[in-house]
């Protein structure tokens, strides 16, 4: 996804939070879930083909597929319309998708009838220990507060087998971007930017090693103009 904005920064210009600076405030998952339910169709129309214009992301996923293929199931966490998992599945990876939003899951199922999808919250995964060979979470931690990352990463570590891979993508920064409208639908979404160093040390504490970070600039005219981090790690 990206805040709004994979394609048109004009349509999707983010609105900095006012009053009390851009500091994250505590949120439950409900506003996020309901917001994505409302925009699921438009999100799919606008974002589901985005990898066509993102060569860096395709190469990143191709490397992950080389490592993960034949090793078990990889979860596309916060899958949205499922295009990231689709890309991996087409490269021979066994994929399951998970998302908080039933609307998003309906879109993912419609587009990818050969892939299984499960409703779930990354902060409390409805999954047994050690069942996955890897997790890819593209722009999925973007609604988690910094102090929610340890809980989510502990869950990622719990459900990933030893040697399994984790791959994250997110917007780099310290601010929070709020949207109350998206594609003409009312939403209540805080997009929380993260620093790669903080994400890396939270992963390390949660039980991952060999944390590597790559950064890239946004693709002009395709993406919201934030710098992006692509983080890989291996389960201890
Ligand atoms: C910005 S979209 C990214 C979707 C897709 N991965 C992509 O790259 O376009 C964020 C997705 O994460 C899901 N999500 C947000 N919070 C979540 C949580 N706590 N657990 C699981 N999914 C969550 C949202 O419903 C939404 O589909």
C-alpha cells in the first residue's frame, strides 16, 4: 500500500497529524480493520498491480523465493489484495495469506483462488508455534506503534521455524501520517513510519539474527515520496 499513494500523490497527499505533533497515539486494531474493509475494492484497483512498476521489490521477492522455495509455507502477512504472495507463489513458493480485514481477504481470495487466506492479527497470531518457513510483510507494520513492534515480532518468531526467513518493507521516518478519507471513503488510519535501526534491534531482541537492511528512494510518480526500508532476518 503506502499511505495512500502508490500512484497519485495528488489524490493521496498525506495529512500530518495536528495538535501535539506527529506523535503516535495508542490505537486498537478496529479503526484500521474497518478502514481497510471500506477501501478494499479501491485499494485492489489501485495497488494490486504495483509490482509491475517496482523492479527493486520484485528482485527482493525473487531472492526470498530462492531461499524459501521447497522449505515450507511462507505467510504473506497483512496481505491486502495478495499481490506479494501471488508473486512468490508464481515463483514456486507455498503461500498462505493473512490479514486483519475481511474486505481485503475477500479481494485476495477473488484474485487468487489457489491461495489460502486466514483472518488474523499479527500481534496475536492464530497459528501454532514453528509452522511457517517464512513471513513476508510488505507495508504491513505501517499501522503498528513503535511499542507494538516487539509484540508482533515475538509472534513472528514464535510461528517461524529455526532458519526461517522474515522480510519486511516499510516507510522510513519518525512521523505519523493520518488519513480520514481515502478514495472517497471515510477512514481512520494512522500510518506510522519507522526507523530501520529500531526495527532491526526489535527483531534482534525477538529472536532473529543476520538482520540486513536495504533502503531505496521512492519511484517517482508511482509511490508516495517516502524513503523505504527492506529488512531481512533469519529466525534463531
Ligand atoms: C498498507 S496495506 C499493505 C497491503 C499489502 N501487503 C501491500 O503491500 O499492498 C496494510 C495491510 O495490513 C493489514 N493490517 C493492518 N494491521 C494489521 C494487523 N495488526 N494484523 C494483520 N494485518 C494487518 C491491513 O488490513 C492491510 O491490508
